[in-house]
């Protein structure tokens, strides 16, 4: 996320303690600063172009879109350690091409925010006037562009998949450049592709820039991160007769009346091109095993049921499983059957006791009648 100006200034001033080895010139000092920022903080700072001049300007943003707030700061470090940065006067100017866009100045203007309203090449300049009469200057050039989205297929790529990319906006007579993790991997096409090679848990930072060949300016820019997640299987439930979707909670499903429910296995991040097999188990017993991704179950409202869905790629391929408990607060069918059996045994016991008493009374009556 964005750093506060105080933290940003602190980080800029502490950079030299990490890497510097007594630079002899301001140019060497700035080179070391820029090298360290690019190696350690390329996800936070703009590093495509570097600051020119004595004063080193850092831009804390990598998304230079039209209308996006950008944060600039000057590194308060110079080869001449006698320069008083604290009491210096800072003047910032922003130009778009040759046109002046804005100016800011003051003794505490060591950084500022700027929101570009138009696309195209921009230049930020800072003039630092020190109390001893010395002035030091720095400039940073960058392009502001419109955003283009990057679509990719498959949506949930798996290990070893061929991933196809597509930039959604195009410009005639343009130069298209694609980068992966900062390195160029494709040119001259709006729809490149590459084969996944990092495996599960890996990710790819992809960006594309579309430049106008005539002016050399970036017109569109887009970026996205593609993650390779471990395979999983999601399950969708719907009423068989109506097709109405039934909401599944966190691995639970509550059904208030007896009905047929159709469950659909929806695998994610499985390698494409592999035959998928789906196994549906009900209370531990396999009820369906094969390529069919749908399974219909008679759900009883008064019984707890366990549904386990397993998807597998190939005979010994990747496996993912999800278990759903239906009506978790109810008893299972086995528990219900055991309960009914206990009640029945009790009824027979009571009836047998009653018959014994009845026969005893009848026998006693017959004896008494004989005595009479």
C-alpha cells in the first residue's frame, strides 16, 4: 500500500545505509539509490525511468493511469553533506509536453501529490534552494496512459497450462510490448500466450503497454497478476424439479422438506486437456463414479446426510475433495434407525409384561373358581 510522506522520506533517507560504499560523485550516489529502490521496492515505486540531475525524485506509484493520484518525494541526500535540506526552499513544477500544468513551492514541500487529468508524456521538476545560495535540480519523466484490461484463459489455470492473454483495448499503428515479472516476453501482438512453469503456488505479474508508433507515447497500459492455485472442487446445488439454486453455506446445506437436489461438481485450477473423473459418496458409500459432473440425491429433511465430492484428473492425477453436510443438526439415518429399534424393543417388552400379568391373573382366577 501507499506509505505516508513521513515514512517515505524516512525510507529515502535510510536507503544509503543499506548499500552505499562512499560514492565519490552525486551521479554515483543517485545510481546506488535507484538500483536499491529497483531491487527492493519495484512493487511500490516507478522504476522505468530514473531521475536526472543532482536531486533524486522518487515516484511512489506503479499505476500511472489518468485520474490516479501520484506521490512524489525528493531524496534528501547529497554528496555535499553541508547542504541544509531542513531549511531549504522546494519548488515543484509539472509539465505535460511543453505546457505547464502546476507549480508548488515552500520550505516543507519535500514531496507532493499530483493527479494527472490527461494522458501523454509528463515531466516533474524540483528546484531546491539552500540557505547558502546553492540551487540543486532534479527531473523525472513519465507517461500517463489510459487503462486497458488484460483477459486470460483459462480463468483458473493449472500447473503446466498454456495461458492465453488478450489486451482489451487497441490502437492503430502501435507498438505492443508484454512483460512478465519485469522482463519482455512478447511483442507486436495483442494476444500472446505462454506455458505455465512455476507450478502450484506460483504467480506471474503481467503488464502490457501500447505505444503510438508516430509519437512514441504510451496510449494504453494494463497489468494483472495470474496465480496458480492448487486444484479444488466447488459444488453447486439446485432443486432438481425447478432448477432453482440452493445456497450452500460453509460446507453445510439445510433443507426444510424432502426433495430431490442435484449437485454439480465445478473443478478449479485443474490442468486443461485432462479427463476429469467425479466420485460422489453419500454417507461414505460410492453412489456415482465417472465423467458425469452432476449427481441427484433424495434429501430427507429429518436426517443428516454427508455428501463427499471428489474430482480427479486422470487415473493417478491431481485430486481435490469437498465434503458437504446436509442438515447438520439432525440425526443420521443410522441413528434414526437405531432410535426406532430401541422404541420398538421397548414396546414389545411392555406388551410382553402386560400379557404375563394378564395370564397370571387369568390363571389365578381359574384356581379360585375351582376352590369355590
